């Protein structure tokens, strides 16, 4: 009986840890989904807040644009709350 409880407990812990590891890997991709606007005025009207221009124009030698700027990066105006 005691051994069964220990085995079930270990399986449960491994499952919970595995779940958090998998969901943590998915989080950056979701965070990179930004709404990008062509103009500052459009951004301010849609978001109702402060907007900043984001640009990623320096890619060091040996790096990819995704490594430096993030997956699906788009240049343009974004809500100041979205900037990392």
C-alpha cells in the first residue's frame, strides 16, 4: 500500500514538472505575437495609450534575425506596454 502511494506520487510529480517545462517553452512564441501599426497615430487610437517605434536593424555576424529580434518580428509602432 505504501509503495503504491509512493509510485503514484512520483508519477504525479513527474507529470506536473513535465507540464510546466512544456508550457514554458511555448510562452516566448506567444509573447512575440505583437500587434504592429504603420503609424503612431493609428497605434495610439487603437491601443488608447503610449506607443513606441520598434526596429531591429542590427544583426551581429553569426546570428539570425530570429535570435536577435524574436520570432515573427515586425518593424513598426507598438503599444509601449508590449516592448520588452
